[in-house]
């Protein structure tokens, strides 16, 4: 039997009773066990993630099934059947830590690959697109998904006001308001890195890439009624379903695939291929299989792993690079900054975030330094004493820029202003008839919550977006809102 001790290893006995003056007298300040228990309890909650606050996660492996070394020198892909350990965190986006797993919301899909060249974080969602194409809009968008500063309640008026003023959101709004916005847990949905990245081969030749995780369990969604019912019956349904499946040996799997686009193809494409509100045609840029991701181990402690797991798209490895995707460029800054705020400047010393193969640098000190802090070794470079040297084989190639003019480019510049073609195709060609009815019903139910003096203005503005995407869609939503459609069609 192990002895009960304080955090500093001091054994003690009175864990439940505080030192007092007599059986009924006041407590004594000298009972340091009481101090330690209460002080630690007061600090058990780290700051909640601003977005993706509630999540689930598991350990697993990635196995390479196809040779793609002609495209990338990334070591995790350098041999067929090679296995790489990983950790995957699923999440909802807009809700707080205690919100329901079945809320209508995008789902986060973040993978940390523990490679011999460092950790690679592939951070995405269960949708191939996002609401925005410029990161400056992100804080404003998230404010509309959170609580009204006056009522402290969710407010559909805020949501649809923002959507109606930003037509670029329409494509993701269509995904969100369909049954894809309420997936059946986390196992029965696809995952997407969403952003465009680059692959670099051993000749430093660049190919643009999009990564897709295709669920081998198939796709299964909840209707709005089913999702609402599940909120009451089991608000932690997604977490429970994932844990139970892995505990029972029913390991969920996803096939990792990629789409590739050459530099000349990107330069001449009819829309901006780095626009996060757009998808690439799978007919023009077909999916290619890379490997299989399997989740096969539940964490032994939720807080130590899922809650403290820190992801960032800035964590890329040799053979993988960034692209001019503006949202990606913004996330390169914001994600590590958020982790330093939540977990401290040394958050990558936390075991779930630590690279198991290597970590050699001159970083020292700071909050939550939990390793040897470099010991007595020097903390500067260059120096005459320690051989931690930059390796020239990891030098990244130069990037050719399309312009030497920096400007705040107009969001409606040529190739940037079509926000309606792809949402229309999604409605007409992707959704089944039943799914179309669910989409229309979900939109109508949500827009009925718009209130206030500008209700008509907001509704009419959003209806115009739906009409421009698809005439039948606009008519159906207008009818559901008991609005005459004649004038809307004319405009």
C-alpha cells in the first residue's frame, strides 16, 4: 500500500479533518494540508478554449498504404506499411465545456502525429470548408456564435445578421444547417485539414495538397429532432460513444486521402484555390489514398491528455509546408498564442504535447518549466561549448511571391467574389431529397428566431443569398418563413 503524501512527497494522515481548537473550536492557520487541498482545488480548471472547448480524444496509429515519396520527403510517409503514433482530438466549436455533444456545430478534427522529425499537427474540421476566408473576421464571427453580451443567451439574430452581411459564409452555412451539422458522435463523420498545404519532395519541388480523412464506419447523422432529444438524454453522447467503442475493441478507422494541384494549375485556376470557403473539384483533382488512421487506445486520464492537448497548424515537418491560404496564415499565429495563454509558455513540455524522439533547443525558463531546463548547458547560440547545430538538410526552399505590392485586397476582386456557385451545387448535386428537406427545415427553424427592429432586413438580406445559390432553395425557405417570394425573385 502506498503512503498518502502532499505534492512535495510529505506523508500525512489527516486527509479529511482540519486542525482545530477543540472539537467545536475555530480552525488553525497552520494546517498546511488544508491550504494545499483548497488552493489546488481552486486552480483545477485551466482557462477554457475560446473555441473547441468541449472535446474527446484517443491515441492511435497511422499506417502508410501507398507510396507518395515522389511528392513529399516527409519521413512519416517514406515507407509503405510504416506506422506512426498519433493523438486525435474531436470537438464541438461554439459551445462551452459543458455544452451538449449533439449541438448543431462544426466538429473539430485535430491530429498530432508523433514523427521522428518532430510533431506534425493536422488541424481541421469535419467539413472541407469554413465560414471565412480572412482571419481578421474570425473574432467577430465567433462572438456571434457565443452569448449575447446583454442577455447572456445564444442569439439567432446575431448569427444571421453576421451571415447575411458576409455572403462568403453561405457554403459552410449550408453544411452546418444540413444534417451534417449534427453528426452521430465522432466515429461516423469525415475529417478534413480544410486548408491548402504544400508537399515538398527531395528535389524541393512543390505541390499543393488538401488532406481528407474518410470514415471507414460510413457517414451517419442525427436529424434536428434526434439531436435535440439526445441533448436531454445524454449530452455527452459523442464522448461516451467513442470511449465505449475503443474499450470494446471496435477501433474506428479513417482512410487518409489527398488532392494535389500543381503550381501552374493553381496560378491559372478560375477561382482562388487557397480560399477556405471553396472546395476543389474531385473530378478535376481526384482523391489519392495515402494510408489508414486507427484509434485504438483511450487516454487513462482525460485532463492530462484531451484537455491539455495543444494543436497548431504551425507545427509542420520537413516535406510539408504552408500555402497562401489567408486563414491558414492567421492560424499559424493564433493557435500557439492561444496555447501559451491556456497552458503556459512551456506547454510543449506537457507529455501529451512532447515529441518523443527529440527536442533540442536553447529555450529556457518561463512558466511551467517541468524538465531539466537545459541543466548547466549554455543558453545561447553560437557558442564554443555545446554541439546543438542547425542542420542545413532541413533548410526550406525559397518561396516565389506573385506580387511585390502589399495591400488590403478587395474581398470582391476577380476570382474572389463568387460565393454562390458551390453552395448551389452542394444543394442540387450532393444532398438527397430527404437531406434537402432537412436543410430547409433547419434553416427555417433557426431564422424564425431572428427578432428586433431589423428582423425583416436581416431575413431579406439572407434570403437573397439563398436565391442566388439556388432559386428553389430560396423559394422553399421563403415559403417556410411565410414570406411572399415575388419581389425577392425580381431582385
